C-alpha cells in the first residue's frame, strides 16, 4: 500500500476523508 508522509496509507486517508465529507453532509458515490 502506498503511504503519504510515511504515516497514513491512501486507504486511511480516503476513509477519513469520507468521514469528514459525511459529517459535512456531502455524499461520495
């Protein structure tokens, strides 16, 4: 898995991003 800044993986970032969007009332796919 690719890593960003050597801390979080792309999957983790995507998951966290979806959580943030969900809280803001936005829908992804």
